[in-house]
């Protein structure tokens, strides 16, 4: 889409400047920056580095990653080598790769939403401010970093598919549909997008609009490219029959009233993996707009807005009730319902919410000068609020990237042990095993949602007595197990114990015989253990560094 006017150019340049300022802390501070820990520092960023070092980037579908869980972790668990994000971390230092990924994602998100609004949802030069400002707001949302364009690329994909649906079938649309799979995940967004497009195509057919083969072919085209790119995932899901950790994933546990409460929570606050920050300044104009539609009988004129308003509610209902206990009989009967997370249709919500936001503001703008002024303030306040959700602001009390991975500290530990890392195995207590993995240690513990079930059961024997003392952590491990950690009854689900902690681990009961049998020789504990001898452990040295968030008590098995 060509930029036609100078005013449009100025607005776009201003938006790109805002994005640049928003991202600047990542490039200025680099390892001293604060970024998300959950499902980011504690997992994905370490995985990318482990994969790059493993020599298995192009490993076969039966290859494994030697550094993790005694080589029992499938290479397929780390995703496809055709993903651009994998290569960013293979080619660049961690924070350069992270900054480039953030930049690419937010720029594509901005132009995707802008083009979608400009062409299909809010056409017309008089809505330029709404188009640009809403697209900028969407691009500044705190999306899940390793999700890449899985949700943030949906507006661009929808722009291309709607063009094709309307008969505009140029190389641009097909190029977009071909490239997005290389920087997105089908299970983290686009499976749900593509099935939604399939429903739209079927709806067109039933409404008498014809079969529109071009529209159908576009959906199949993008699906096939995703399947080629994600061939490892397809192989693991359809071919490998070894029981894995997801086979014990039990999610349908909520009673009816708690599911209802989750509907409200998701609708008002969103979800950690698709944060939209929409509660304060997006929902109010949306509610006002739907009231005006009702009051002035604008159902036909604003049918797209009404559709998005209803769809947003339905997506929250679907998400919440996917965890309703009433599903369990079906889950037990149909295995794939337990291993594939169909709740993620709510990953469509960021696009739905912000497209609906733009349409709601348009309705307000048409109500006169005062309402127009109010609508613009809603947009400005939303942009300011999103600025405050910058990682450097909201994670300022968390460790920096440098403090989290503590490379200098773990180099000291490596030098002290004086053995090749592949000759022994370690596990951590009170810190994420991703830290050890990032620093090249071979770990018995891990955070992965797809590993052999037999390994989970074997590892469980190490912490069996600790799990028996804490029902909450026992259910967490047994009914999910993605975090295959050395859990303790005392610490529970706390695994970021900083070096200034005064706690001690008391009455620890580990099965060290199993730990040693699995190759375990050292434990990196964030806290001193009061009864090491009872656990066949001996404290050999304490490590601390100014550049580390942790103090490591190095224990060796007797």
C-alpha cells in the first residue's frame, strides 16, 4: 500500500519515531536492560542459545539435545530451524537478537493494523488519525516476546486475505502469506486465525456469496507453508507415539462459577501471553459506542463494530470454559483435546480489541465536537499508558538480563569444578535451570512442555517426599510438569531467590540416590541447606558476584 499524502507520511514517521523511543532502552542498556522473566528469560532465551550450541540446528526429527535431561529432550521441542527468531539468537548476542526481534515484530504489527484499518475497517482519509494512532497503540502492546508475529502479525495476514477475498490477488498478498510463517507459530496463534478464516469462507458460502476459490486457496496456501515450516511439530504430534509430559496435562478442573469468574477476568484484564492493556481506556469508549449503537439503532451501519464487540466476549467465554471441569469426559475420550490447547482462540483478541477500539472511536467522533475531543483523548491516554508498560518500567524491580544469567558467576563455578561439563549433571534449587543451561551446564532439570513422560516419572522420585508435603506444588508438577524442577515444600513455586535472602532450606528430603543414578553430581542452590548430610550432600563453596542476582551454594553429592 503506497503512502499517498505528506500528512500521512508525517503521521507514519512520528509513529515509527515513537516505536524507536519505546525500544531504545533495549539497544542502549542491552544486558543491563530489564525484560520479562516468565516464559522468556526463564525459558525461550536460554533454549535458543542451547540450540545454537548443540550442533543440532538441522538435526533429524529423531535427534535430541544432549545438554538437557540426559539427552532425552527431542530436538523438535525447540522448534523449527526455519524460524527467523532461531537464527537471530544464533547469529547475534542475546540482547541484540532480542532488540531486533522486538523491532521487527512491532513494525510489522504497526503497518499490518494500519493497512487493515485503512483498507477494510476504517477506509477514508478523514480517519487518518484514528488509523495511525490505533495501529501505533496496537504495536506498543506488551506481547509475548517469543510469540513473535503469532498474534501481532494477524492484522497483516487479515489484510492480505481480505484483499484476496475481495478479488485483489497481487503478488503482495501472497508474499505476506508466504513470509509470515517464518516469523510466527501455528500453535501460538495462526492455527486459530486460519480456522477462523475457514469459518468466514464457509459463512460466505452459506450466505450465497459463492465458493470464492481464490479465498479458499489463500487459506490452504498459508496453511501448507506453515506445515512445511513447522514440520517438526507436525511430526511430533502425528508420528511420535512415545508418551510425553503433555499426556498428564490436566486443565479442565474449574467448576462452573470459577469458569464464569475467569470469563470476566479475561475479558477485563486479558492474558499474560497476549496482553492488550485495554481495561482503562479501550473498554470505556467501546461500551459507550455500543450504547450509542443501541440508542440510535445503528445496527446495520455499524455491523462490523457490533460483530467485533460480540466476538470479543465470545472469545473470553471460550477461553474460560475450556478449563471447565465438564470437559473432562471428552478429554479422556479424545486424547488430542488434552495435548493441544484449543483455549488459544483468545489469541485473536489483540487484533479484535484494537480493531474494535478504532471503530468505537469513529462512532464517538461522529457524535459532535465534544465527543470527538473525548475520543482523541482516549487514544492519547491509551498511548501514554502503553508507554508506562515498557519493559524497563514494569520489570524494573526484576533482575537485569546480565544479573539473571550471571555469566561471570557461573564461569567461576565452571572453573572451580574443573571438569568438562558433559561429564557431570547439575540441578538447581531456588533458581531457574535455564540459567545453568544458558551457561552451558548439562542439567537434569528443565522447563519444557514436551519431553518423555518416563523421564518426568523418574525425576519425580528425586522430589517425591517434598511433593508429599506440599499439595499445591504436587498438583502443579503432577498435572502439568512443564517445570521439571527440584521443587521443595518450603519454597513451593518460588524459583527466583535473590542473593539478599536470609532464608535457609530446612528439613529438605531429596532422593539423592536417584539423582546420582541419573548422573547428578552438583546442586546449585540459591539458599543454604541446613541438613546436607541427610541428603548425601556436602557444601563445597559459596559463589557470589556484584553482577549476579543470585548467591550460589554449590553442593556435591557424597
